[in-house]
């Protein structure tokens, strides 16, 4: 069984959001993007939902951000892990 995770990043961030999150986050904040906060505002996820519903809402929010990204700053990255 495999599990696909989605994340939001910017086109100029040189760090891997999955494996180098601390460096990725510092770069993102230094550039003033605050991508995590932006994604959180758009996703508006309640506290008491399943992991599957959480992942679904995050991906929907990422897709919405990219849809309205007129500057082409953001991109969705995926990682598939076997369980």
C-alpha cells in the first residue's frame, strides 16, 4: 500500500519541503512568503478530523492557491511512501 503526500512550496526554494523542512521553512520565512501560514488560512482545517480528511483538505487548499497564483510563485510537490 502506498501513501501520497502533497506539500506547497515556492518555485525558488532550493530545499526539499519533505526532507529538509527546517531549512525550507527558514528560507520561506526569510523571503517573506509565510507559505505555511497562507496554506493554513486557506485550508481552514478543524481540529477533530481524520488523517485522510486532513490530507484531502490540504491538497484542495494547495490546488486553490495554485489556481489563483497569478505570479506563478507556488507549486505542488508530491511524495509517495510505501507502508
